[in-house]
């Protein structure tokens, strides 16, 4: 080969080599983004299991590739430390970023890292920083799920599903097979829930409280309760065990439980009316509570006195004082049998008196006298008590000066003459016409109905509101003006 041909061949080889280097450089800087020599933004993450990862596994944000795994190292306590390089499209990565190992599609193979870059307000992680194990997770694989479902677990799951199926029931070929099934009950529950949504909304609004800060305080109170439960794990475990026993007992009594639930449903249907009645009674209850405030303010004094009395009773009943007290009461207890016998004899005489008072005297005194427009509406005993005022004022010796006798001449148009039962013929003046007499006079020598052979409790009660008898037959006397009339 001539020197010129050899020089031309060498020149072509150099041109081809230069083209290959240029194409390679463009490809590297286009797809590797200048990180060919290990530079760029690199962070680390501690994960529990890196078996599905390898060098070059993708790092994605929202399904878009933003980096790759550069190395996998052994971490503390059987964990793994994954190094990854993040491209500019995936930045910034916040300090609160989280990472999840997720399986790729069947044809893609292995797994990839799903990176959540955190909140925008968080600061960016520095290069070389590590996402801790608490913010990383590994998606369970199918073989892990099947490995967790051992034979006892699968059997329990099978029995649970069978029990659920038996509880829900099946329609089968008979359209009425759902009549007593759990499915029918669930349908009714959904309908009841639809009707209760308004009440649930009201309840939810009530849970929010009346003012700012009510709900946080309720949450803090719930947290305090949970904290108290957590302080005694054994008591909490016993509570859960007892809760399980209660539900097991309810499950054994299905018929009684069904009846209880039906009764509870009826109670809930009647609850709104009861709640409205309670709501209407609250103002009255509030007024009553306010009226009781003075009593409650004055209650401590009587309560202290009562406590003092109880303290004295306690002292008297002590072991050292009780024998002496019994000794002092011995004369009293010794006379009690004789007193009891004498009281039995006395009660034999007083029984008839008390029976008469209860069956005859008290009912008559509690009755009312009807006298038309002049009726007072008061019981007999109160009218009798009021009449004592007139009797006292008319007494001739009330003032202690002895009796008096007053005489006068009767004359004028109001002069009357008549017969008064028991007194005979009299004459005098009247201020107004007498309309009737109650009770009616039975006549001379006629006594009211009375049975001397029967006790007082069996006597007939008097009729106080019988029709009035006609007025007496007054004979008006004639008189001459200026002259005294005479009967």
C-alpha cells in the first residue's frame, strides 16, 4: 500500500473513532445528567428488606423515574442501607420525605423505590443524608401473605367467612328466604340509618362543641382516658377478656339477643318524643333547682346538727358505752310488759272512739255545705271554726261584767209573728225574708234516724245538703203608726 493510501486509511479510522467518542459523550451527558463519575445529588435510606432491589433499580416520584439505586449495604439490626442518586427532576427532597419499596409490573421484574418528597414547607435534605427506618416501608409480597396464613389461621378465616355467610343468609331459589336473614336486617338498618342522618348531623355538630376549643379539650380528655388505661396493661387485658366473654354469651343466646335488638329498635323509635318531653321539662327543672338554692345554702347547718346527733348515737352504741346504757334502760324495759298489758285494755275502749272518728266524724267535718251563692266552699270544720267568732262576740259574759237583758217594743212594717221549733210562738222584727230552712224540722218528739243497738261507726251519716224546707209561716202583725204593736 502506498503511503498516501495508508495515510488516507489512518485518517478515516481517526474520524470514525472521534465520531464514536462524540456520540458516546452526548449519550452519557444526555441520559446520565453529568453523573458519570459518581457525582450529583445522592441520599441514603434504611429499609427493612432489600431482597427485591439491586443496583440500577429505579427511584420514582408519582410513577416518573427520577433516579436509581447506586449501592446496597448492610445496615444495623438486619436492615439494609440503600444509596440512591436523584436527578434534578426529582429535587428538592424534603427532610420529612418517605420511601416505600414497591413491586414492579410482571414484565419489569424486581422492585422500585417510590419516593414521596415530603411537604413543600420542609427544608431540603442535604446530600448524603439518610431517611430513617421509621419513614420507610416495604410492600408485602404475595408469598409473604401466603406464608402468614398458616393452617390454623386459614381455618379460622374459613370459619369466620362461613359464620358471616350464615349470618347474612342466602336468598336461594325461594324469594322469601331473606325474610329472617341478616341481609334483610342490614337492608332495614340502612333504611333506618338514612332516616337518622339528620339526627346524626345534629349529634356531630354537638360533638364539635359550642365554642372554639371544645373539641380539642374533648380530644385531650379522651387522650387522658387512654393514657390511664395504658398505665395498667393487665387491667386493660382483663377488660378485653370480659368484653369477649360478654359477646360470647350474647352469641349463645341468639333468640334473646334478637328480641333485645327488636326491643331496642322500638325504644329508639319512641325516644324522640321522650327527649322532647325531657327538653320541655328542663325549664321547670331549672326553676326548681334555682328555688332549691336557698335550701341548699341553709342545708349545711342542719346537716352539721344531724351529724352531731349521729356522733352522739355512735358514742352511745360503742362497745364501752352500750352495756352502761342498757343497764340504765333496765328499769324502763322491766315495766314495759305491764304497760303493754294495760295499753291493751285501754285500746279496747278507744277502738270504738277512733273508729267513730275515722268513719263518721272526720268525713262529716271534711264535707262541704252547699248554700247557693252564699256557699263558702270551705269544709264544715272551717265554717264551724269561723262561727266561733260570732258566738264569742254575742256572749253575754264575754267581757266579765255579767249577763244583760235588753227589752224593746216591736212595731213597724217588719213586725212578724210565727212559730219557732222548740221555742213556740214569738214575735219580732226581721231584716229580710227567710227563703227556707235547712235541715228541715222533723216536728215535736221526732228524732233523726239512730240505731242505739249499733256502734257509732255503723250509724248512717247525716245528709247535710238535703233540699231546704219552706220558710216558717210568719204572720205579719198590723200596727198603727205611732202606736206600739203587740203579738
